[in-house]
C-alpha cells in the first residue's frame, strides 16, 4: 500500500512537474525567443541590437552572434539593428536564424579608389562616394550636373568644368582626372558618359588618395563606375525619357525702335549735320531683333538599357543606348547626340578569371547658332530684316534677301563699309556644322591565382578617342566675302578634322591578406599611355557653293587655298605601388608611391616622384565608443601627399617649335627666282617642369544616432610649386614677349563640411537634407619675378578686357589671391552717381596715371561656396530641389563697361548700332578714358545663391505583371532662381575658370528649362 | 587546368616585363608630322632651310606677326623708329592726335609712360637680336656636322652667319641710339625664362664695332659689296660702321644721375674717314635722279640700286605691311590733295589707292634747308597756298602745298605744313596717268627702303674730314651731291652749317634727323628752336635726359635688371 502511495506521489509529482514543465514550455513558446544573427557570408554578427518592437526590451548578440530574449508581448515583432547593416524587422519566433543585409549606404560599402576598392570604414583619405541613383538628380542630361552641390569641396561650373578644392593652377589644368571603370579619360570628358550609365561617383579630394594617379592628379580625381550586369540576373529593362522646353530667363535690355529713334534724335540734336547722318541711318521699322533670332528651345532624350545574362549566367551583359536631341534657343541651333554603351563581364575557371569589357560610343552632331544673340542686341532696331521687291515679296536675289546697309541690288550690291551683319543672315548664309565621334573601349582581364587566392593579376588595355570634324561654308553671295575683295560668286569652304586618341596598357598585381586582425592590401602596377593628336584644316575658295567641294573645285585663286596638317604625340609611363594596412579595423595606414615619366619635359625634368602617406583612427572601434548609442561612426584621418600636373602643358614645350611660314607677307628675297618663306622658332622654356602640389589633409567622419546625421569635416592646405603661367617675359630672353613658364608658388587652405540629415525615416515618409560647404583661401606665396609683396613692381599682369594699350585688370601678386583686381578708383558726385572719366588721384600728384591704380583686394575666387540638396518622399511621391551658392567672389562687369556710354564713332563708320538702356542710367556721353575703363566702378560683388532645379515625381509600383517593375513620372525646372546683387546675366560667369576668370563679357541670358520625365523599369 | 594557369601567369608577367624595358625610350618623343618642326629637325642638312632661318632675321625690320601688341602696323620697327627720328625733330610732324603718343613725340613731351613707338623699337630690336642669337646657336660647325651638312653647305652657312651678325649689329645700333644702355644678349647668353643683363651704351657700342670690323675683314665670309641685293654684304656692314664711327662721341659719352651728359666720348673721326674711303673703292655710285631712289621700283632699277648699300625689301603683295613703305607713302598725303585728270578722276600720283594724311613737313624746315619760297601769287585770299612755290634745288621738287597753310598752329591739322612726296610708290618711269589704273588697286607699296646709301657715306665722310681738318678731300663728294640736285655752282670748301643743311635736305625723312641733331648738340638745345619743340608753339629747349627714351613700362616690370633711365622717374 505504501509503495502505491509513493508511486502515486512520484507520479503526481512527475505529473505535476510534467504539467509544470509543459506549462512552462508552453509559456516559453510565447514569451522567450532565441536566435543567431549572421551576415550574408554566414559569419556571426557580434553586438547586433535585438529589440522587441514598441518596448524598451532588448539585448545584444554574443560572440557567436547568438541571443535570447524574454518577450513581453505576444505576438511580438523583433527589430535587429547593427551598424553597417539594414535594420531588420521580423515576427518573433522561438528559434530563429536571421541574416542581416549589409546596408550599402553604410560603412561596409565598398568604395572604389584608385586601382582597387576598400571598405568605406577602411578609407584613410578624403574620399566622397555618391551613388548616382540615390542623389536627387533632377533632370540632368550631363553627368557633371549630377555632381553639382553634392560634394563638399567640389565646384561644378556652369559650362561643366569641375574644380576640386579650388584653383591651384593658373595655366596648366585645374580639371580633375576622370577615370571611368579604371580608364582615365583623356579625349572624352565627363560629359561623354551618359548619366544613366553611372553607378557611382567617387571623388578623391586629397593628395593621399589621389597621389596614386601621380602627375595627373593635382586637380583631384573623379572615379566613375558604370552600371554592370549582375551574375545570374534576369533580364532587366529600363527606359528613361524626357521632354523639355527651354527659354532664356531674362532678356537683354536694349532700346525699342521708337525709343531708339527718339534717343538718337536727342543725342545729336545739337549738331544738325550729325543729326542728318543719323537720320539717314534710321528706318521706319520696329524690329525686336532679339525676338527675331531666338526661339523656344525643345529637347528630348531617350535612354533604353537592357541587362541580363546568357550562357548559364557566365556572360552577364548590359547594353544601353540613348539619343539626346536639342533645339537651341537661338535660331538654327540644334544638336543630336546618340550614345551607345556595352558592358560584358564573362567569367571563367570558377570565377578566377574575369573579363570585363566596356565600350562606349558617343557621337554629337551640332549646328551651332550661338553667334547671333550678341549681334541682335546691337543691331539697329529701325532697319528692315529683308530686302523687298516692289510687290512686297522678299528679294532673294539680293544677299539672299537679308537686308544690310548697302547700295545697289542683286549682283550690284555694294555693302556700306563697316556695315553691320544682319543677325539673321549671319546664320543663314553661313553653314557651320560639327561632328564628334567619341569612343572609349577597355578590356580588363583579372586572374585570381588558383590555390593562392590572395594574389591576383590584372591586365587592362584601353583606347579612348574622338574623331572630330567641323565644316563651315559661306555662300558666295555673303557680303562679308564681297567686302574681303573676293570676286563675286566665290564662296569659302573651311574644314577641319582630326582625331585625338589615347591608348593605355596597364598591368597590376594585387595582394590581399587577412590574418588575426591584420588586413593587408598591396598593389603594384605599371601603366603605359600614348596620346596621339592629329588635325588638319583646309580653307578653300569655291566657285560653286551648291556642289560638294572637291579638289576639282579647289579654288578660284591659288593664293587663297591652304591646307594645314598637324600631329603630335605624347607618352606617359608610370610605376606605382600602394600598401593599405589595417589593424583590428581601428588603425589604418595607406602609403603610396608613384613615379611618372612624361615626354613633355626635357630629360632632366622628365621624371617625377609622387609619394603619399595617410593614417586613420577608427574611434568607433575603440572600447569606449564601441557601445555608444550616440555615434555609429567616428573616424579621424590625416594624410599628406604630392601630386603633379602635366595636363595643360603643350607637347614638346621644352623644345623650340619651328614654323615654316606660308604667308605671303612672311617672305624675303634671299636670291633665286622665288622668295623665301621664313623659318622661325616659337618661344619656349627649355627648363619647363611640372607643377607639384603638396596637400595636407585632416578629416573627421562621423555618424550620429544610427546615421540620422552623418558627414565629414576636412581641413586642408595645398601648396603648388613651380606654378605654370603664361607671363610677359623680358625681351631678349626669348622669341616672344609671352611665355608659359614656372612662375612661383601658390597655396590654398580650406575647410569643407558635408552633412547629411535623415530628418525623417519612416516607411512611408522620408526627408533627407544634404548640405555641403567649403571655405577657402588662396594666395600666392612666391613669384620668381620677386617675392616682396610690398614692391609694387613685382606682379604679373593678367586679365585683358579688350580695350586700351596693353591693358589688364588683374594681377598675380605674392600675398594675394589669383587674379586680384587692379583698378582705378571711381569718383562719385554728391548723389553717389559715378562721374564719367573722373577717377581718384590716389597718389595726389595731380595726374591720373598708372600709380593711381590700386589692389582692391577683390577677387574672382569665392571665400565660401556651398550646396543644399533636399529630398522628400511621401508614399509614392518624391519631391526635391538642389541649390548652390558662393560668397565673396567679385566680377568685373566688362559687358556693362562696354555699354556704358553713348559715345561711339557710329556716324563716321556709317552704322548706328542699338543702345542698351544702361546708357540711360549712366547718362554718359563721352568716350570712356583708359582709366575709366579700368575703374573699380565695374567691379561687382557676385555672391549668389541659385536654385538649380526643383523636381517632383510619382512612382507607380508593379505597373505591369512583374514584381519590382515601376514607372516614375517626374517634372523638373532647371535654373529656377538666382539670388544675387550682381547686375550681369550670370554671377557665375568665369567664377574660377582658367584664363579670363572674373571678367564677364557674357551677353546672352541663362537658359531655364522645364522637363517632363518618364522612367520605366521592369 | 594547371597548364592554363601557368600560361596565364607567364602571360601577365612577361607582358609586364616586356613593356618595362622598352617604355622609357618612348619618352623621347618628337613631332611626327613632316611639317611640324622643332630645333631638332627644322634645319637638317638642306641649305634652303638655313636661308629660311635667315629670311626671318631680315624680316626683323618689317615683320609684325610674332609679338603680342595691340596694333601690328604701328609696332613695325621701321615705322616706329622713323617716327621718333623724324617727328621729334624740326623735319616732320604727325597729325594723328588720336594716338596720344604721337603728340608726345611731336612735342618732345614724352615721359616715363610707355608709348607705342618706343615699345615697338625696344621689342622689335631685342626680338630680332634674339632670333639672330638662336640662328647662331643653331648653325655652329658642330651642329651643322651633327645634322650631316656637307662641307659646301657649312661654308655657305658661314656667310649666312655673317649676315645675321650684321642684322644684329644694326638692331643694337637702333637700340643704343634710342635707349642708351640696353639689355645685352648674344648667342652665349642664357635662354628661356631668364632675365637678360644690361650692357652699357659704350659696351654695346664697342661690341657693334668689333662685330662689324670682324665681318668686314678681308677674310670674312661676308659677300662682296653689291652682290646680294637686298641681303647684306660687306658694303652694308662698312656703311653701318661709318655711321657708328661718326656718332662715337655720343655713344661713348657719360651721363650723370639726372641724365645730363658729363663728358663726351672719344670720337672716331679717323676711323670714320678710313671706312668711308674703303667704301669709295667699292662699286657704288650715285643714282642719277634723286627721287628715283624712293620709288616703288627702286629695287629693280639698276640706277637706284647702285647707290644703295643696304635696303629693306618691300613688295605690295609679298612682304607687305602697314608699317613700312606703305606707311611712308600713305601717311604723306591726303585725299583732298589727289591730282585729278581732266575728267576729274584721280591720277593716284603716289601710286597707291588710299591716303592716310599723317605726316608733313613744317614750312620753316622747307624754307631754311630746301630754300623754297612762295611768291606773292602763291597765296590765296584766305592765306592758304595756291600751290605755286619757287626752288632751285631739285630735291625741293616734290612738295605739295595747294590748299595748305604756312603756320602750323594746330599739329592735328594735316594741311598746316608742306606735304612732302619723297616716298612715292609709282615706278620712276611711269607717269601718273600711265600708272593710275594699277595704283587704284594698290593697297600696298613696293618701295625698298634704303637704310644706308652712298650719299650718306659722302656726308659722313665730309663731316669726319671737317673734324680732321682735311675738308679738301671731301669737297668733290659734296659737289657730286650738289650737281645731282641741279646745283651746278660747285663749292670749294664747307663748314659745319653746310653739313647740317646738306644732311637736312639730302637725308630728309630717312630716319636720321634726331641722331644728327643729337650729334650736333642741337636736339634739346634752347638756342636751336623749331615750332612745337619742347611742347610750346614757339619752341623751347628741353631736358637733356630726353636724348634717350625711357624703357617701356612692361619691360621695367618684367626685367628686374632694368631701371628708369636717368632723369626719368
């Protein structure tokens, strides 16, 4: 009986236990979860945060990537967060194995650097990488526009020139080196790349990252990767089309016909004889010439890309084609740009041998009509457009119908000397057509050694070139030819054509090794490049315009036909090596060394060594920050490096270039029956050498609050030695008074900041605000002509404004920014109005002479420039705008100067051009004196802020029966708004270009474009 | 599989190695187009190329294509030098007030500021000198042999080198005459972006003398006189030497910090006399008709040619420019003065199509030196001339005064003063009517400009002999000049005033006047006056420092070895 009881108790206890345990088990199933978090490579992720959604309840994964968590809710959702990975949300289950996807925007993103790529967290230099897809792109047709305002330290000029960290070179190039898929572009600019083909931009800003490109990297480097097909990808099709309308954002303010007639009569009222002449030059018409020469611009673009794989996934391909058609805003101006790109990346031998083949063809056909806007602003508004027959029809037999001041009709037309060209006729009687055929092809074979996978070899060959042709024909009845003294019926034919081509051969060895916290990546490479340039042009005088010009129609007069041919080549040979080393991903080191040899220089100056060193400290990896909630990224960087500049220097410039003249005025009787043409050397500098820029850079990368705010701050100093400039040299030393030579040193210092706010990050709403800003100061530190900033004689004159004798408006001078303005000081009356030809006698000697000019401290380079990008998404809507601006840059308004007075010699020249209404503002009637022309009155603050584009779009998802398909419709306005005090058409004119920087002679307003876009992906 | 891998490895490595070894040779790249030259291949072994090189050097006077200046024509060496030599003196005034500098030159009021004429002279002379230096560097015997020149070519190039050195000596003469001390560079100087050293006036003078003496030596490869027209020969070099010796006192003088002459230099009258006598032994002779020397066909006319020791070639089609012969003709007359035929059509008397109306002679100069006089009937009621004037010297036969007036109260009015048609593009054997049709289409002139001619040597000789008190030997030469001018009453002796007067007439408007006046201490003097001298209508003396011009502004900036001339600050 007792046993029974014991058994019963045991059973009951066991049962109870069982019951309990069952109960507790079922309780666990509801309240407790466990799991393992791994990455895509099945490697456990340590330290990932696991949170029960909507609660404070959470834990972190251990060294095996495992976690356990008691839940407070049922059912529950888990949020798993890890720096560098996308946040994952899953319904809680008792046992889970979860894979976190790497967040491409985050740290582990691979960033393309020169000759390889590194993880973003392992970067040591000042490198900005942006994905073309993710930036607010507006409606751009040119790749450079994608970059505008997006990267701190990068200034994208209106014409497409790019300045990375300002200007450090005067005459050599400031252009960055553009490398597309490892191929440096030489003869195809960034604009040759279809923006739709671009996957990422990487901007190497400091020398420690750019030095691997040595002698061509002083202007920085922009690396571009194009879209590549993915292995095993199914066919993907994307179409992107736009339609746009464009018009000027303003109009040059010239006098209307009635206003002009009245003005002229008042102007010459005091002189009956002049008035009579003026009246004879005015007609009864009321022509708005600007309206006559302009039209609404129309543009359309179509891009179609197909990608996928064939041969069992062994041959991924991508093929993309595009056509851009543009009708310009000036009559007869149009261009067509068809492009095609192909990418093939087959792999063999278990992915150990990968071939990457890229080819792009970009063509451009262009009939340029820009010449006549300026003409239209000046043309007499009272004269007719056409010659008319008595019956009122246009008299096409006289100058093709286009009116000009003349006597006689038909073949007897005699244009008045100095007659103005009819703005319409200029285009119609002249045919000017350009064709460019650009091509880039490269093939890279990479072989990863079997059994020693750390080592790989890569052999790249590439070709990059352009064939170009331009044809210009002037009809035989064009009056300019008649004026030139040619027999009637003889037209001119001018043709230039040629090619530019670069061939590259490159071999690269890469070694990668990871062992217990040490990561080594080393490369060594060799590049050989051959640059070849050829052009030929011919001028012919043809007696039969309508027939295709051939040798048969060679020319009527032997004397006038000329053919000129020219070819040159250039070699660049480079050896380079780099070591990237990282310890525990905390301490990073990069060392590079490049040795470049260029055929552009004399043997003694031919080789240049370009070293760099960079260190970085990943503070986030340190124990004291590792678990910081505030920082999800914090890295300190410091680097120094040397880069060079051989671009912008002519070939053979260390040798005298000899020219055998063919001009009849360049011959002399040296005996014999024929005269002898001269043979003469051009000026040259036998000791010319490259510019070398040393850059010091300190930077901080940070991410706060899980990336809500991220950005970087960099401070840099660049010193360019042996600066090249075209300078006036003492006579007696060379064959010209002007020579390109190494003149001194320049230094620029700056601080640049890039910030990215993810202000709203919700599943159906997002707001991103990107801000970039760069503060910069550039100064000459040395000039070979003399270093003493106080010595008024030590300067290099620059900046011709096209008037006066040997005139220039700027100086290069030690202690000052490049192209510092050097002007007279304007005198003003009591009302603050400028008095014409009254300048301040600054030295008080009673004369206005050169000694009264002064350095105003004003300069074309901005003190500060910035960009602002806003991107807002709500459900399927997106909205955004891009803006940029600058502060502290000045412009010499040469256009205003040229239209500031009514004094002209029109009457004696038998012409009466229109006036700009600006002459009413000045009220000036005398000829501007030389000092007046060089007055600070024309200097204007050209600080500005521009809204480059505003766009709005809507995306339809799964528009067709296919997952992932989408259609986006968008509308964009470009050149929306400019806020500035500057009175010219565009405060950004010549902001930091080479040459005429800071001098604004632009007559035509900027163009505003409205675009509709459709993007279809499936 | 393994094989493929090995092959791949070998391919990569050997590919790379191959390139390593051959690549660096590529860096010796030269232009590959057959018409693109560098100094490495421009000359080669062909003599014609060396002639082309020398052609550039001869074009130093007239060519304007290779300097960055505003107005090519105004910056031509001959025009610029002519302007400062004639317009700064009593012989000529330029009425182009629009060019500010012309007034400064007209009135001796120039200052430190650059003017287009002195800049042009500075630039063109130094430029020419630089080309000569390069030519000499490129034509050393070693260089010629490296290029595989035959010994025959080498010998012929020696002659070209002497000609180049003559041109350089001439350029240096213009430079020291205009500026005094000047940058001094030879074929041995540094080249490139360097700052040339300055040579003193007497240093450069000595150099010119040495060079000219060397190339005129008996064993010099320079061609014999009269054999190479218009290229330079021994006659040209001797002629320049004679001019240089004549002015030795000036060029070797010393000046103080204010630009005042403290001591004249050692004269070289004896050397001058000797070199003139050497020239007399050569095959030169006076042209029978004075004005034929300045006509469009003078280079083709043997009679004119025999008087010319050295000329600059011009042609209306070839070697045309706006600043040489064309300037001299076009600037000398105005449209209103064009002669017309009975139908009222222009006869194009000057042999070109378009007048510029720029330079004319003050009445007083014509009167005092040319001995012209205007009869009472020569004056119209309004005081202008009717065109009639009296003269006995044939050299006064080419004035045009109809409608002009005597008093030059306004330099800017062309018709105040006497038009002087010395330079005339019409061939000597053509009447205006015969040539009118061609002339109407001539927008260029073909006069070769004689820079050194026998008459100047005669006068140099006479002046040297006067200083040496041996006037007797020179009298026949002076009479020869008189007789050609239709003055048949021979002289038996002469004095300084005679020389001054004779040079004023015979060498009028031939770029020598300022130099002559300076040599005679008359240029800045307050006792020898002419209208507008020194900036005042009645004339006044001016500071002695203006005997030379200041360096151009731009050069003072770019050449740190230069400083303002003494007196200019």
